[in-house]
C-alpha cells in the first residue's frame, strides 16, 4: 500500500525532474548563450585590467627596490670613508 511518505518522495522526484528539464532548456536557450558570451567578454576585459595593474605594481616595486639598493650602497660608501 502507498503511504504518504512514498507519495511525498515520488512527488519530490517528479518535481525535481520537471525543474531540471526546465532548467536545462532555460540554460541552453539562445538568450542564455548571449548572456554567457557577454559575461565572458566582461570577465576577459576585467582580467586585462587586472593584469595591467599588476604589471604596473610590479614595475613600481622593482624601481623601489633598485632605489633602496642605491641608497644602501651610498650609505655604505659614506660609512667606509669615515
């Protein structure tokens, strides 16, 4: 005999199948693909911006390091003179 629990589980399963089927159709639609393409393009633009910023920061850090080494060399030279 069918009890309420078995009917409830069957209903949940059937609802999941319907929801999944509708979800797949929605996610594979033409409009969804256009949205995915636009989102991917935006991510690629953001990546380029981040990479430019990271390169700039790295170049600045290299300049700072070179200047710091120069300062230390000048100090060492002054200390060696005295």
